C-alpha cells in the first residue's frame, strides 16, 4: 500500500513539473510576436470557417425541410410574445368580469 502512495506522489510531482514547464513554453511562445500573429490569424480563419459551416448546415436543413436552431429560437420568441399578450388579455377579461356585460345593439326594422 505504501508503494502505491509513493507511486501516486511521484506521478503527481512529475505532472506538476510538466504543467509548470508547459506553462513556461506557452508563455515563451506567446511572447513571440510572429507566433502571436499566426495564432490570431488561425483564430480568425476558424471563426470564418465556423460561420461558413453554420450557413451550409442551415442550407442543408432547409433543403430537407428541417428547422434550424435559429428557427426554434424565433418560434420561442413568438410563443413568449403570444403568452404575454394572452396574459394581458386574461387580466382585462377578469377585470371586466365584475362589470355588467354590454348589451348587443338591437337591429332596426
């Protein structure tokens, strides 16, 4: 049992040293302007590719007549709006419930 604890401690120490060294290497790389610019360009390309992929997925879903996440979000927004309107209407109906109902106009003969 003691051997296992020693092994675990040794592994943890090695991992700790590895994490420290990794952080040092990353800091050194990021301090290099050329590396930072390259990483920035890669991130911009990634964002552009993601936008293009999202657009193509939405197009593919529309071709097979399937809703996108944006479609669901729009529907949720519309449902919330309708629910608010319904709540307001119900409040008005309840407030009218205590007042006498208006009489329908009599048809002229």
